[in-house]
């Protein structure tokens, strides 16, 4: 998928991939509609960082979820 374009479809794709990769238990907490296109680049940075790693420590997971929470509208 081409993530160069700042689109709602790309945001939905990245959020779904983040939820799957991090195995988020409460998936409703990360709803793609909660993210504006204004935060697209920050969300893409998080997505790309997550895709590069195969596992995460508890503190890393906490930091990622905290950052995602800050990006929500």
C-alpha cells in the first residue's frame, strides 16, 4: 500500500496494522476515526517504527500507546 498520500484509507490501514502488530486487547480504544489527517505524519512514523521491530518490551508498548493517545482528537 502506498502510504505517501494523506488519506482516511491510509489512516485506517495503519491503525489496523498497529493494532494487529501490538496485539491490542481493547481494539476499540484505537479507532481510526479518532485520528485526524493533521497527525498523519506522526502516525506514519509510529507505524513505520512498529513495522521494523518483531517484538516490544512492556515499556515500549506503554510508550507507543501513550503516543497514540496523544494523537487522538
